[in-house]
């Protein structure tokens, strides 16, 4: 692919990503874009991996889910290092001297993939974003593929970061609204002040070792306090200890 065509397709893909609704849509489009733009790439995947295992991943082929599962199962692979520092990781032949021998052997045996080219998109707290390119031929990726991959990864990082931030902001707003609703329910049912009602939610969160948002969601959706089968409505005359 010549430079003009590469630039045109990249611009089209970047514009397409700007209208995505969430991280899932964005990572899916990035994976598709990588296969379209990197000639040597047969399959590609993008993952935001978290220690909690609540990952956001998308793949251009079903076999890549197996690769991601292997990383978690073996605690070994491109995204399993404690603090990866390399922006680009290239393994010409996974059947040879790979940095992750067990993972590489499993990938070759189960998928037939031989070449790997990975780009770190970001590292934030307990999560890491990775763009992973694979080819079935050993030594498939050359210098130009690395340069093109860096350009794709740069655009992907910007798009994914913006989408994740928007998603986090939306989640935070939803959490505040739900906590406010639960606080209002307790305030009305038990004749509490707003401060007292919020203190009840915090105490229940600590006692049951669950997030404050989850306590509020339980109150709003079930009409009961966590750990109780009695409806808040039927216990309205009793005031919880704060």
C-alpha cells in the first residue's frame, strides 16, 4: 500500500472512530483498522486488560480470544508484565526464542500464528492498553510495518483514551445519581437527614465489603438494605443506627 492510500484510509478510519459510542465499539474498530492498514497483518486485537479481569477487548478473529485467555491462565504474555516499558515488542517467530515461552508455544499450537508485533497504547493504574498484530508466516513484519503500526497505534491511543474518559465520566455521573436516589429513599423512609442517610450507605458498604455504588443500587432496585430481606417500606418506622 502506498503512502497516499495509507494516509487516506487512516484518516477515514480515524473519522469513523470519532462517532463510536463506547470503549467496546472503539477497540473493535481499531482491530479492524489494523488489519486493513498493515499489509502483513493477518489478525489483530486490541485489549484494555485490568487486574480485576473486567477486560474490554475486540478481535478480528475468534482465535485471538484464546490468546488473551492464555495470558490470564498462564500469567504470561505481552500484557502480563508488571510495568511494561517498551512501546513496541516484536517477535519474528513465536516458535523460536519468545520472551513468553509457554504462552508463545500455546499460541503456535492452537492458532498457527507465528509472528507477533505489539504496541503499548497506555498504562494506567491497574490497566494496560495493547494493540496486538499477528501473522501466520514467521518473520512477516518488516521495518515499514513497525512504522505504520506506530502511526496506527498513536491514533488508536488517542481515540481509546478519549472514549474511556467519556465512559468513566458517564459512569461517575450515573453513580452519583444512583447514590442520591438511594439517599433520598432512606431519608424519606426513616426520617433521616441527608448526612445520616449517606452515613447509613457508607456503613453498609464497609460492613458488607461492597462498593458504595453497589449498596445504592441494591436499595433502589430491591427496596431492601443489603443483608436484609425486609422491605424498607415495611420498616419505615425504624431508624437505622448511623
